[in-house]
C-alpha cells in the first residue's frame, strides 16, 4: 500500500510539473511543438507547456491563448520558446518569459501584465523587451 501511495504521489507531482499553461487556438500550415526534443504537430486544442518551442514553416502560423488570457501569435518561419510561465489565477501575479529566435510575434497581454506591468519579457537574439503595455508586435529577421 505504501508503494502505491508513493507512486501516486510521484505521478501527481510529475503531472503538476508538466501542466499545460496555454492552448493552441489557431494553427495554419506547417506548425510544430518541440517538447524535450520530441516534435508533434501544433493542432488546435493542443496544450502548450513551459519549455515548449513552437516552430512554424514558411506557410505556418500559430495562435495560443494562455491561462491569464494572454494571446500570442507566431507568424511564418518563427521559433518561439516559452522559457518560463507562472500564473496565480487568484492574485493574477506571475511571470511570463519567452524567447523569439526568429520570425514574428504579436501579443495581446492578459491579466498578469495588467496586475504587474513588466511581468512579461520577450527575448530576441539582440535584445530583451519588457512588456508594460497591452499589445505589441516584434520581428526577428534572419541573421539578426
């Protein structure tokens, strides 16, 4: 019985660590989720987790809604990694860090940034953007 309880506890802890923080709402063309080196199609309804990298091809785009109602849209030829995402649905406190390696990203921030301006950051190969407003677009060109 103790073994069963221990295994159940470990399974629950793993489920909490691997929790979805967002969901794909729109997917067009070539779009994939890279999770720990394993790629899968980015299809409508698929969960997005901290650590995932979203990859789009020349004809691809993907739109994601996060648990704080932030909306992110990655355009063609993009590589977007969700580096860190924490959100408390009661206090609306949290931290959202993402990295745009290439491509384009449009964002409408959600409850987290309204509660704590600066709680969202987007890193590019040449800069870090601290989000204080509610909407922005960033593009990273090839070789940037």
